[in-house]
C-alpha cells in the first residue's frame, strides 16, 4: 500500500527559492520510491503577500485540523515556521501526533538584517516552534551544530541537497564573445549582493539573475551590471554553464543550492568563507573562498572545469531523499 507524506509549507509551489526546489525534487524521488506526496500550503487558505517581502505568504489557516484529517497522511513534515506551520504544529501537538520539521532559513539573522529584530528574540521563537518535533532536518553538519549551540534538544539531522543533472550540465557551454561573472539570487537586502554588484573586475561583464524588492534600486545604482530577472530550467542552466565564475556573496545561507547548480555546469564558485560555502565548496576543487572576493575569482579562473563537475557529483537528490525517508517518524508511538 502506498504511504502518503504530507508536507506543510507556507510557500507556494511556483515560487523560486531553495525551499520549493528542495521539496519538488524530494517529491519526484518519493514518487519513484512508491510514496505519494500531498501539500498543505497557502493555496488551501486565504493569504496575502508580506509587506516589503512578497515571497513570504501570510495565510489565515482556518480549519487546518480538518484539512489534515481529510488528507489522512502516514507521515507529516512541517517545512516552514510561518502561519500554516504554526497552526499545524498546534493541532498536532495537542493531539499527540508526531511529525518532523525542517530548518531551512536563518530567520534570526534575516529578520535582524531586514527588520532589526534582535536575534535572541527570534531564536526563542524558533526553539519554541521545533520543541515538539520528532526530528529537525537541517541542511549541513555546521547547521546542526549551530542549532545545538542555540539550545535545540531534539534529534537534529544533517540533510543534504542535490542537483538535477538532466538540466544543469556543462554541455550547455558555448563559445561566447564576452566573458562574464554570474550571480543568481533573490535580489534583496539580506543577500549581500552589493559585494558582487560593486566588484571591479576588468574585462568581465557582471550578470545578475533573479528578481526581488531591490531589483529596480540596484539597476539604478549599478548600471554596469546586466539584470535579467528570473530564469529557470535550461535558460538558467545556460547562464551557469557560460559563466567563467559563479560569485556567491551571501553570508547568511544555510546551504545555497545555486552553488551546486553552478558546479554541475562546470562553473567554479567564488564565495566568502562563511557557513553555506564552507559546507558546499571544496576549496581548490569546486571553487575558492576568501574574504577578498576578487582574490577568490582570480583563483577560480585557474581551476579545471572538468574537475569542478567531478567534484559536484557528491550532491544528489537521491541521497537527499534517502535521508528524508529514513528519518520519517510514525504519527503514533
């Protein structure tokens, strides 16, 4: 009999971010393994965009419990700490139904950057949210340690990510007349994009792929940068494959799927030596990390692109799904 997994998320399925990408690929692997996947997301409720941050959806999750009971899942996974996740958590905790959660995003750091909310306050909320979970799945070993350092007591599991090699491939590389450095990101304040946009690297264009609340502001501030807006699928993969270096300026990511997508296309990653890149980039193999991004780009240009592709092979959605599957908890003990 097919086992049913319910994923509870405050994201819409057509959003372009690491959380949505993760669950789309986990669902594909689950189906191949004989499971089915249902979602409880903002489509089931009334919702509005969060003021100033349209990607965040604020739902009014009425009758959450009825929707969960109607789906009648074999396993439950709460993906996000937003309104739907909170109401689902309340119902499941009251009923003594076991579930897993995930910690995808550095909320304390992000809210401090965007809204000046003290990190200690957000950490109190995050600890409370995950308090009754069976297991907390997070992105890397260093994130496991960070959560433990901030008082998490439950089982915390390091949960890797993957890349779709049918899309992201070095075969898309062409002989282009101009060389460029690439960044792919949500165009928003917390991403530290100024470090890329203001990079002075003569002889190379700079291309910024992505959309977000700061897009028009940055267009005016950095007229030398080409802003393309959102790109997906093969269109996005072509930008990766034809870049000389992928520059990852963010300092607050828990992983950074865009880095392994670039590597799968043979493009080395230049980044700061911070959490995220430290867990993903193999120094001198798939990229370079340095407090000076210009120096990191210099070193990346010396790398063998075939070596970069080879070094990226450890990132697979099959492995990510196996970790997710093997840590599902039964609703009743």
